[in-house]
């Protein structure tokens, strides 16, 4: 936890920045790199009747850590994805509630 789901960024490209990305995010969130999950979705975008390249879109599911950390987290993700040559990246956060998040059937709020 946090979970990052990438669309429009192939795993082979993300792999090249994954270590420094995770190291920076772990330092920011004050946790280990093993707390993070990075997943790449294979997507097909369609526009104007044509198949077009998908743009980078990152969904972050996490326990809320406040505006400052969220802003810096998004800036870190953006910087690393832009370094891969993309002209733009969008990031969205979904905040989980500890009482609604279960690990092995036990809510994180206990």
C-alpha cells in the first residue's frame, strides 16, 4: 500500500524508472519500498474512429496522507513518467478508509 495503477505506460518503460520512483515515494510516505504495488494495465484507446496511443494516466489508491504529501507524491510520479518522454501525465488519488480496507479478512482499523 499505496497501489499505483498505470495506463498508457508499458511495463517495460515503467520498469526503467521503477527503482528510483519507489525509493522517492517510500521516503516521502515514510515506509519501505515493499509497501508499494505498481501495476500496468494494457489499454487500447480509440478516438475519431481510429486506434490511438493511450496517454499516461496513474491511479493511486492509498490511505490519505494530507495535501502536502499528496502534492509531492503526484509531482514525483509526474517527473518520472515525463522522463520517459511523455508530454503529459495525469494522476488521480482514491483515498481508502482503514475500516473498509481488509488484509486477510481483518480491517486495517484494528
